[in-house]
C-alpha cells in the first residue's frame, strides 16, 4: 500500500510505495533544532520508492562524519520533509510526522541517545548512543546519519 504525506500548507506532497518501510527515532541535536521538538522520526525509504511533488528548499547540514546531509523543507510553511545524503543516493529519510496517517508508525530503533532530552524515556526501543552502524542494526541510517 502507498503511504502519502506532505507539508503543513500542502505545497509539497509525497508518496512512498512501500508501507513496510522501517523507521527510527533520532535524538540528535540537529533534528531537535530542525523539528523544534525533542526528536525526529525518520522513515528509511529506498529512493526508488519515493516520489515528491512541489519544490522544497534545502539546507546543507553536516553529519558527525563530516559528510553533507541535505535537509529539505517547505519554503512556504517550513515543515521539514526529507534528508538526503549525497554519499547514499539510494536512500532517503522521510520525516514521519508529515505522513497523512501516522497511526501505523512503529519505530524500531532510537539513535543519538547521548543527546536525548533527559525527561524523555522510550524504553521499548533498542538504543544507540550516537550514529548507528550496520552492526548495530539492519536499519543502517539512510543519510549516513541524522
Ligand atoms: Zn508547506
Ligand atoms: Zn537526527
């Protein structure tokens, strides 16, 4: 089944062909800043399964490893939508809070727990202190991080 989503104002819409897409909670400071919240939830999507209409703006962020992370957001309403890594063009991280129906969402891991806000506890999720490696999980981060 196709999952659909978009930004707050509706100028940008997207579809994900694979609804079995895994997701990860990210507690990194950059996700906290960008979301204005305590963490982001990223769907880990194959680029081939993702289509977007509308033209987002882009902020070029830097990962912990020094690689670029392209954070795309709506230039009209500011909603964060996706992150892409030029080093991993086959994967894209979709900000799951922008799904039209997030009720089926069930993150399977949390990363960057070293910078998680101290009042927050998600005890049912496997935890990675910082950037996950493929050894931590089969859910290797799609953006090379963040
Ligand atoms: Zn918008
Ligand atoms: Zn992050």
